[in-house]
């Protein structure tokens, strides 16, 4: 497959169209800006519900002691902290992120929390994962896929590194099912840049967050993207009426 992009190819950064080769830098600037108070802002904008959603995602992962998990776009390490005890010392979590600031905050946070010895760290681009073929039992990417420039390339890279019998979990903002809920959510999310201004003195990063959610594929579109990457039996679970969705894809064949 030829993944070469034309020189004038563009993609979206929020609502703006930007050159493909500039998006990663622009997204990187957003997360360099918010890294230090990323967890606090998650609590503010989600009213604390992101913690419950992550625990539900953990249950769906069905990980077991001795397995190897990739916490992709893992940022400040929430999922790595949840996965590590379930894998035991014979298992491993790799906390990976393309953004050095986020990864540094995650590493420091896990060390401060008395991190178990089964967590390692990797500065990694989801579109070209620096790992061997079929080396992870579970790959989890939470609230990160919408920031990837070439989502299809990233999904193919995840498929390559997923073991036969393994699974992919994608937790991401999605499309509310109810028109009434959609309207209420739209109004509420417009307050996020104001919260970013108050907490971080950075409204622009949270304006991008709102716009990136609006531009992300809906549940069915993402399901077909996961299947097109090679995964089988893709299913999804709506959370909070579709404000978020958890997609699960399985690798059943070599």
C-alpha cells in the first residue's frame, strides 16, 4: 500500500486545515502547554466522570497476570497505574506517548506513586510504533486517536504489534445518540476554553480540544476503520449516551 501523501496534502487541526506534516507539531504544542495540569483539567471538564469511564474500559480489557499491554498515548499514566497491578510482576505495561512533556509528567507521577517495576516508557509515534510484530496482548489508546494525523496508519501499526488472540481498545469522545443530549453537550463543551483560561491561562488548547472532538469519526465510522486495519469482531460500547465510546477490536488471525 502506498502511503505517500502529495506535497500539498492537508488535514484538520480542529476546524482549521493545515499541511499534513505540520499537524503533529501543532498538537505537540497543545500538549506541551497543558501537560502539568492535564489531570486537573480532565476532572474539571468531565466533572470527574473520566475516572469511572476508565475503570469500565479496564474491565473490558480482560487483561491477566503475565500479559503485555501497550498504553498508547498514555500521557500522564492513568491507565498504566490501573493495568500494572492486574498484570503482576511477570507482566508489563509500556506507557507510550509521542509528546515528551506528557510522558515526562506520566513517568514522574508514577514514580511518585511508588510505581511497580512492571512499567516501562517509550517515546513513540502511533503511526509507526517502534515495537516488534505481535508483541502486545492488549493495546489501549484513550482520548488519543483523534489527535493522530493519519488514523488509518496508526490503526494498522496497532494491528501489526497486537498478538494473535489479543485486542485493541479505543476510548474516545464520540457522537451522542440523542439530539437533546447532543445539544446540551455542545453547549457545555463551549465552556471548556473558559475553564482552560481560568486554570491554565490557556483557552486556545481547550478550544482545539472541543474542535478535535467535533471532527472525530462517529461510532460506526470508527468501527469500519478498525476493521479495515485488520482487526476482527469490532464492537463498541456507548458511554454517557454516546458522549464517549469504547471500541474493541480483536486479532484472531496471524
